[in-house]
C-alpha cells in the first residue's frame, strides 16, 4: 500500500459529538471522497457530514452494495483507503458482498455502519443486526463502538489495519448513542499495534538462497500478482524482470503491473489464461511467484502443479506461504523491498531457447484461438474479442478498465493492451457479478482525468443497474460497454462443455438498455453489425460525459483456452 | 496422518476474538475437541488452549490463519509428546450410595480421585488426569448412579523452554518496523 501522509494530529481539545468526531477523524486520515447511503441509525453522522461538505465529498449510491464496490474501485485506483458508510440492519448487510470481495482481493476499505443504541442491543430492536458477527469472516478486523470517546482510536486503528501489511476491509459499527454523545475530541493516528506485524523484515539468507536458485535456473518463469500493485513496486518489478531475463506471466489481479506488450510478458495464467504460461508452468525448472496466492483458478489441480519446479514465493502474508502449494524458498516481506534486494543479488541473464518456447506456444494459440477471436470471418457475428481490440486501439491502451464477471471479463483481460500501470479493476477472488458499474464510479472519482471504461455482460449489468442513478446525479464520465450475448454467457459455456448443452436458466430476455440509459440521461447506442462497430466505438470513447454502448455479440461463443476444473495446467484446451 | 495437537493462542483480551478464532476451525471442518480460555503468564494477555486431531500440514495452516488475526500475538501447536497436559472432571453422586457401600470409596481411592464436597444429598468427586483416566473413573462410577458429570477443556504447558514472554517482546518489536 502507498503510505499516505496523515494530517497533523489535532492538538487542541474540543468538545464535540461522536458523529462529528468521526467526520473529523476521516478528514485527519485524508479522506476527501466517500460512498454511502443514509438511514436511521447513522443519521447523526450524516448530519455532521452536512457541516463538512467542503472537506468530504459524500457520494450517495443507489444501494449499499454499490457503495462498497465504489469504495473498492476508488481504493484500487487511488492507492488510498476506500471509505463507505451505511445504516444498521439492511444497510449493513448490503455491504457484505463488497466486504467479502475486498477481503479476497486485499482491497483496503474502512466501512462504517450505524447501530441501534447500546441499551437496545440484544433486544431485536428495529433494524438491529449483529453486523460485527456477520462480517467477522469477511473483514481483516472489526469492532463495535458504544462510547463516543472510543471513536478516534478505533478509526485510527481501522485505517492503519486496512492499509498496512496485506491490505483488507475493516468494519466499525457505531451505536447511535455513541454518535450523539459528546466528549473531548483528540486524534492520534495509529502507528503500530503491538500484536500485529504488517511488515515482516526481509531475511537476507532467503534472498541469497532465492538468488542462487534463480541463477542456476535454465527455464525460470515469473508469476506476478496483485502484491506488486499494492506495494507500488512498479520500477522494482520491471528491473527484476529485465535483469532476470525470464518470461513473466500474470494473474488477473496482477494485470497492468507490467505492460501487456513488454517483450517478456507471456500473458495470463490460469483457467482462461494464455496457452504459453500455463504449459510452461509445468515445464519450467524454477517458478518465481511474486505477490500472488496460488488461487485454484490459477493452479488447476494442485497435485499436478509445477511439481518439477523449485518454487520461490515473495509474499507479505505468512499465512499465504505453503497454503495451497508447497514452496521451496519463501521470501517473506513487502515485495518492494524484497525485489530490490533480489534484483541486486541475481546475475543478468537471458534464455533464448526458453523464450523461443514461449513464442512457439503463443504462435499455436494465435493460430488456434486468437486470430479468429480478434479478426473473425466476415460471416460470423461480432466477437467480444474484436470489440475489445477496437477499444484497446482507440484508447491506446491507456484507459482504466473495469470489468464485471463472466466471459467478457476474461476476453477483456486477455485482449486489452494495457500500457499503463494500475489500470485494471476487476473482481478476482470473489467473482462478483454487479461489481463493475459501481467500481467504475469509484475508479472515476479516484482518477477524474483518466478515461474509465466499464466492460459488463448483459447479466451482471442488471445486478447493479441502479447505479446509473449515481452517474446521473454526480454527472461523472464513465463509459459503459455492454457485451450482450443474451445469455449468462460463462454459465452457458460450462453447460455447453460439461452438461451436454442443457441450457438451464441462462437465457436472458433483456430490456431495452438504451431506453433505460436515456431515462438516466445517459447517451446510449446499440451496435448489431460489424460495419458500424468501429465508428460507434470512436463516438463512445470521444463523447463528453457518460455513454452506454451495447454491442450484440455472438450468442454461443466460448472463451478459450480453458483449463476444465480438476484438470492440470498442462491439460489446457485450445478448443 | 492425523494426530492430536494442542494449540496455544496468546491474544489481547477482547470481546469477539473467540468467535474469530473458532470460525477459523469450523470453516475448515476441523472439529474442536476441547477449548479453554484463561489468563496467561503475561498480565493482560489471554490464552486459549484448543485441542484438535488433524494432519500436521492442516494444523500449520490453521495456526498461521490464527496468527494472522490482528489481535493475536502468537499461536503455537504441539503434538502430545511435547506438552504436559491435564483435564479435570467432576462427578456428582448421591451421598447415600457412599454411605451404603464401601465400593465407591474404594474406586475413588484406586483412581487417585478425591472428594471435593460432601453434602447430605450429594457428593462431588474430583479427578485430574488424562481423558482416558477421567473416562475410566466415569465407567466405574456409572453403575452406582452418576447424577451429573462434567469434564473441563484441556490445559497444557509446553516442554520447550523458550517462553511466550520472549516471543511477546519479539512480536512487539517487530510490530514497530
Ligand atoms: C453475484 C453472482 N452470481 C452468480 C455468479 C455466477 N456467474 C458467473 S459468470 C455468470 C454469467 C455472467 O453473465 P453475463 O453477465 O451476461 O456475462 P457473460 O459471461 O455473458 O460475459 C454467472 C451467472 C456470479 N459470478 N456472481
């Protein structure tokens, strides 16, 4: 995580309410944008926010789930902690999907929920839920506050925990009486917690051993994940890759940590990843995994995963080491530090033959899959791949790409040519349909000067479609691309391949998306013919303000390559 | 191969932490055989003692997940051979049984148990030992009519000499880096 400079602690004591104290804590933590939705148990805080409008911009979403994903999108692009807020009961439970998503994708969030008054707790009061217990498995830390005087310390800890070490979501539940209560306010940022070691020190012996293993490799392969982006280790990683001379492959959370067209970037790992890196995983002699956690979507069958290779794992979280895959050389610590030391310790190398192997496998995938996806025969329906090819060319690979979950997600990540650091926002670990639209809103607030494009399926769009209202009201500029195959495409693909085409509950009778967009004051256009596609994408990307472009794509196209569940990475299928 | 392990967890004394810890076991389908919460040798620091039967690989992962919790200082796991442990069991018997025959008294003596309380209506017998021992006493007393029985969670002390005190200082130092 980027370290953010904290505003000076408030030295003058003043007597204020818990609600106002909360707002002033947020300001002290450099929060200028937050997302939320009001309700009874959080009203005192909303009242306090009213007085601090110039310091904190509160974006009211149309659903608390939207607020949580918007805060995630904001955090992922800004490198700051995302903040969202909700009332007790249903407001709080609506945040759970966002918390779970942030927990799996290590996204720093501070979520504040209102709670019924402390004397009502346990009485099944109106809109009382035990949100602290409910959110426990999906938060890095959480706490309930029943006294105003405990608010500053809890908020300070919350921000420290959310952004340090392996980042994650934190929830603070504040009873209504604590919001009303007055006390002498003072704020001290949290600098450490005695039971918590966020930054394990890099062990020089581990670095030396890792360097020795890398130097003796004949066929090394680098795997990179979200940790590099979280550690802000752009240059450190690039230096390591280039000195090592090894091919490098990404997890979807690591995408955009290295330019897509970097000569050593051999593509995406895992289930719908590229052919070369998956095959090479089971051919390499040394695997250098950096800031990634060997998710099952990446490894396929773990019992047949890289058994021939020595595995080096650079990781900040000790609990991730040896969790899914046995590791030969663990290197604990922040990869910004460990990469610097490791680059220093290794010998500069190149592996012409091994890189030829990558080129040869890539050529095979080009021939069997990519050519047809990007340049389909004239008589075929529009493919998702060719839409993304145009989007990529016209935006010159510099946009922030926010994807939802499904076929369009895999296609976008495979074919968009990412040329800028930290440009991919997606729901990786949880695979949350409905993530993209609100996350794109958050991303836009984090980077108002960047082009933000949300790529969404016709199914996922309808899970959080109400956030069009947030775009309408805030007048922000988010480009929304709907890749409409009139199916829950990814589920249909599995039914096609593994359930003998029994298409159970996957066909979508869709509404008129253009009309809906227009109802929200958003310009919209629908493309059904290839001849109109490129021009429409130009209009889409050069428009002023938000724009919805719906493209009707082939209904029953499948995403390949694919590693079926339970198969090994080397059993990746090209058709 | 599954084996019995005792996990000792040193934590801040906070509401809700027990829930956070137990869900780490339940989520992984690991059955908690016994759990005990108490103070530790360091003032203000809590200690949980949890007994499970699992493969060591899984125990290691569980321990790491526990240590990952913000308010946990340190967690250790030990196979039975590396700890000294005990459980305590209490048995409530009708007092008239004891006065009618000498048999119960002989059982109590044979098992090195003791009479904790003798009331006109009932007598409480206490036995400290391994589960097998408290269970053996239970089986022998059963024909004489046990009114109530309870066995505590395991408490254990590890044999290695490095103490939590030392780790505590290490953790506290590392938390500031
Ligand atoms: C909230 C949620 N519910 C269900 C799923 C299971 N799921 C994964 S992909 C998918 C289909 C997505 O369809 P669509 O949004 O149209 O995108 P496509 O795959 O067609 O590109 C479904 C239902 C999910 N990932 N998230």
